[in-house]
């Protein structure tokens, strides 16, 4: 996960944005810089946001290179994670004021978690890689005051996805986290703050060693799934034959399986065994794609309460 920070002067009715070229030829530019008019005057319930930091994750790069599994808006603005400050509000805005630190939610149709549709930033609508943004007040969350802009910018996608994945698992339980990407590392931070035992899998001994040294107390159990072909048996051994309470793939008896996004590379024919296996092992399966506005608000409240920071899981700035 890496972040980039950019502050520019407000030029009145214009903004600078970074739009996809939609040219997927190898070696060709994937974005173009565009100066375009802002949609002013503001709608009565909208706010104008000055962007201070944008986080780049796998999804943004994948969309830029034509790898998104669903259709995207032609030549859309990239990226779905941003942190910024309110510089103007519409006349009927009630929950925000100029100077507030905010982040848009990445699925602007998902306010409560019960809405039937979706509208993802950078795919179904423009993303956030621009110096100014306009959003309805219902589609942004206030950010924790103690975080700098870079730390705050990773909350909407990696943060909210990890938060949603860990819901319902109480203190003292165990969680198996697969990989060392943005969501995985955010989940590791949240799990430790929540008093969960963490077992981490990766194909890299170097990464496992580095993360173990980075988070030494309490120690993290690790498994290299490439070197240990029956890694699930190793997890059983680590848990005295009980298995874990939360996993991201079909795991041990009686656990919860969280399927996050579309990065695992599974083929549809590989899923034939999932249903009978889930019945046999009494597993609850739940798919997530980040979370709702309520989830983002709750995560920001939890981060504020714990004074958590994220410099230790941000790759580069």
C-alpha cells in the first residue's frame, strides 16, 4: 500500500484530475492530467473538499490496466481512497463545516449496509485522484483528528474492508489472516487492538520474519503456505486441533469464512467443493466488499479511541 500527498492552490471553478486513458497497450501511459471545471455552484447538501492525500492500492492499479472484473466508467478518475478538508458547503448542509477533515466512502450507494445497489468510486463513478472533490454530506466521514493526512487516506478501502471482515469476533478469539497486502495488514492492526490471536500466512519467509519482528508482543504465529503444502494442518496444530474463529478461505470446523474482494485468483470450478465442505465443517461464509458509511464512521471512532496510527503498514509515500 502506498500513498501520495498533493496540495494545490484553489483556482476557483477548476480542478486538476487524473483520468484513465483506457489504452491498455503495454508501455503506454495509463493516466492523463486534465484541468476541468468543478460542478459549481454546490448542490445545497454537498461539500467541496480539498484533497491532501490519496492512497494507491491494488484495485486502482488493476483498473488502470484494464483488469477490473466489472465494467467501469470510460476515462474515469482513478483511486478510491482520499483524505481532505472541507473548504465550502452547500446552504443546507447540516453535519459538516468548513475545516472539517473528511474522507469519502468508496461505495457511495452503501450508507447503511442494507441498500440493494452499489456505486464504487473509480469504477461506477469518478474516483478521488484530483485536487478538489464534491460529495454529498451523507457520503463522507469525519476523520480521526490525531492522524496525519497520509495515515488517514488509507481508511476508506483497506481500513473499512478489514473492519468489516473482523465484525462479530470477540476478544480472545483467533483469526487467520492471509497475505501481507493492505487489507491484511490493516486487519492485523485491528485484530491485535481487539485482543485477537493472529495467525498470518504468506509465501514469503522474509515478509513473515519482518512482520513478526515488527509486531513482537504478543507474538504472531506464521505459516508459509508455499513451503507447507498442508498449511491448514499446521494451523490446526497451532490451535491445539480447534482451528481458528475467523478465516478468509474455507478453514476449520465451526468458524467464519470471510471472502474479501477478487484477488485470490480462484476459478469458478474450484468452488464446487465449497458448499459440501462448509456444511461438513459447519462454516459460516460471508462475502464483503469494503463496508458502509456506518462502518466507516464506526472505524474512525475506534481509531480515535485507541489513538492507532498506520505508519508501520504504509509501504511508501
